[in-house]
C-alpha cells in the first residue's frame, strides 16, 4: 500500500505541470486523471485513449523511480546471481524443465553487459555466455556455437526486456507515447521504445503501480512472417530496495512458449570476469 501511494505521489509530482494545463475543470476527484489512475477504475469500454497528457519521458522516469531510482539500480544491480527454473513448451505442448543460474556484470549499456546462463537439464548441462555483444556456448567445458534460434532468442530477450526500458538513456533508445488504455479493469500507459538498432518494444505499464505488466514485440526472418511475442511479468517482489518480477511468461503468437520462475536473487555478489571467457581464449 505504501509503495502504491508513493507511486501516485511520484507520478503526480513529475506530471503535475503537464496535467495542470488541462482547461477542463475537475468537478469531482474521480475526474482527476491521477486519482483515476491510482484507483484503477474498471473500464467502461476497451477503446484506447491517445489523448495522453503525459510525455513518454515523464512516464518512464516515474517507472524508474518506482523500480528503485536510476542511481540505486546502477549501484545495487551492478552484479549479481539469479537462480530458478525455466520451463519450455514446444508446439505440441510438451514441457522441458531446467534449473538455471544466471550470473552477470552490468555494463555501460545492454550491449556491454556480461551474462552467463548455466542450465541443467535431465540429460545435459550447458552454458550460454554473452559478452562484448557476442554469444558463445559451453558443454562440459568445451566451447560450441549455439544454434541460430538459441542465439536469436537469448539476444532478443535481453534487448526486449524491462531492463531495456529502465536503461533507455544509457542505451540511446527513443520513447514515444502510444496512448492511455484500459484492459480488464486496469488503467495502462502504453509506451513504445526503439533502440539504436531499430528494435521496437511496446510496454504496457500500470497507471496505478507504475510497474511493467507486459511487453510486446515482433521478430522474424527477413522475408518471413513475423512472430508476435508477449512477455508477462508477475509476482513482483522487493529485492534489496529494487522491484523484481519473480515469474515471467513468454508467448509466441498467443501460445505459451516459456515460463521462468525465480527462486532467489542476490545483488552485489562479486562475480569474476573469468567465467565470461571462452576456454579457447
């Protein structure tokens, strides 16, 4: 409750100069945009409202404050370890589970991040290592080149992420307001982010909590039919003064393709640069 109230205060403080320009008188509290957003009044219809009074930067900067503030995110999340379980579903609905450990060192932007994702399946263990914009794989200590679809999926999920929104300035990305929407009784800000490589991600942000509820993007081979991806973020928790979703669902053209459940996250843990290097280097 205190965080929701703080979200409203932060949003009003940042957005008030813009909303104050609205010439329409606010006869009742329910007609004031900030109060309406905080109560998440059920929608009368599902029509999108593109007449948004707030700029994309105002909305996203408010989101960053709620996730922990830019200086705190940069300091607290500079390195860490995340553990949990990944469940992947094929087109037939069959599931494959893997325990994972993700170690990382945060760079100046997403391209300069260092990430090592170790996965343990029932039949094998392997690692994916991302550094200097490149991705390599390890099986039993030997380097291999991951399949193209595995590389595309890893890079895609790294760039189409909440982190991409929280670090939009560092990555040189641009923002644009799509509109104010209402879905299933939720008031939403809809914001588009386009990075330097022209990758586009659409974010659906709760107007009440300022948390990203889901994001959407499209990808596909040149000349092929693009695939629409949706990532939903659930079970938000506070971790070392920052906010983190502990459950993430990934959909491909409406079909659930992956679920990630975090068991624990620890930030500020020393992570050696050596784990991000290929044994052949």
